[in-house]
C-alpha cells in the first residue's frame, strides 16, 4: 500500500479531474470482498407493522455477516423511499473495516484512531441512513452509539436498531436513535457533545449541505471539552465535492487512511478519511 500522505495527494489530484455522474445500484456493491466468500449476505422478505406505503409493506431484510463475532447484522432497505433508506458502498466499506479491526487490529487502518478510545466508547454517527455502520460499530467495539438522521428516516432506523438488539446485547453494545438536521442547533444541543468518535459514510453528497455538515462537525468535534476525530468513508462522484474538502481543511487536518480499489466498472473506489481538528482550532 502506498504511503498515506503520498496517496492522499495523488488521490486529491486525480479527484480534481474527475467528474463522475453515476447511478449506483447498492445491491450490486454490497460487501464486495465478502461476496467473494459466498453465503455472507442473506436476503429474505419480511413484514412489519410500521406504517409505510403499500408498495413497501414487504421489504428485503439483509443479514450482513460479521466474521469477527460470528454474528450477523440485519438491515432493512426501503429503496423506494429515497437515498437515506438505501445502502451505499461507503457504508459497506466501513462495515468491513470495523469487522476486520476487531479480528486483525495489528494491520487495521482504524487502529491508530480506535486504540485511543475508552473501553466502551461513545460514538456519534452522522447521516446514519439504514444504520449499518453505527450498529456494526456498537457490536464490534462494544460501544454506545447514537444513530442520527432526519426525522422521516428515524422509523426505519429504529426498526434496524431493534432488529439487532440481541447481537448488540451479546457483545456489550447499544444504540440510540435521534433526529439531527445538520446545522440545526436545537438538534445538536439535544444530542450533546459527550462523544469519543464521530462516524459518517457517503455524507458528502448534496453541495447545499456542505456548510451545514461542516458546522455540525465543528460543533461536535471541537466545541466541547476535547477534540473528537471524525472518520468518514466516501465514494467520490462529482468534481464539485472538492469544495467540501477545501473548506474542511481550514478547520481539520484531513488524512487518507484507507482506499478501496475501483469496483464494478467505476474509476474510483471508496476512500476513508480521518478528520482531526487543527491545533489552532482546538479548545
């Protein structure tokens, strides 16, 4: 693997010239390395009592295998309901890295960050969507995780949290679901700042949300008594996303800690970034 700083510079130079407009089918990109081992993602139809449009009364519940725990995480997608109800490649990358970290911490790119966390860390996930990343973090790290998203996403997020209550209890993890509109001070204050780590996957998407996202990151990462690292998995889609990273680097030191190779005909793969507040910004 190339040196991290060198890889970061090359990745950013390349991304400046890429303007990708793609229609990703999440179902074809779930856990690519796990799919090669077969029998890792089991799909079944389920019914539930949550009030949803008739079209979505029967849904696909996917079971994602955590090798390190010999357990599965059950996730329901409601793809007809919008982007927040689907699984995207960056989420599956973090899922895989969290799983590998638990069983192979010596070679994990997450170790420099996760090794400094307390025994039962408090983790905040931004833009949780289906909750795969946050629920997996709770299970693999024995963490207390707050899953957040917009209010209309919360019923399905809560469904997925409840569907995994047993695996979480078995491994000392727990999750809480809360509404969080980026940049909304009342939401942020209600959630509080007492976290040891922030997670996010595919959160850099709509350009009108770049500033609200950065405002939210600044509130939680440098607004409290300690500086909190943000780990973000991201699949680059459009050249305009460079604006987010340029703004972020005014507040954070941004480092590439992992990069997937391209898959399914794409020219780029998922990249995992570590955001740490610059010393001059820390309180």
